[in-house]
C-alpha cells in the first residue's frame, strides 16, 4: 500500500558522514523498519533522537500555528 502524501512542507539538507555510518544506515534500511534507503533511515533516526531530546527538555518542542478560531 502506498504511503499517504506528506502534508508537511519539506526542505532538503545535505550532511557529510563517514562511510561506516552510511553503511550502517544502508544495512538498517534493508529491514524496511526505518526506511527504504539510507536517507529515509537517517531521517527517521534523527526525528526519534529529537523527540528523545524534547522529552527530557533538551530541545524545544514543536511550534504550532494557532487555529483560525483563536
């Protein structure tokens, strides 16, 4: 089944890493649990870590635009 279209605007970033990290991301992506490729897997893992940091108060939480009723 196809994934629903992402309703959140996305932007592209570029990171540099070691070959070992890239290899590990590719290995993790083979399971399909984190994503279908190294970039998807990196995205999922980065979001998980940011949520962890938010839970312990080390990163700001998401900011939501107020609804039109507010």
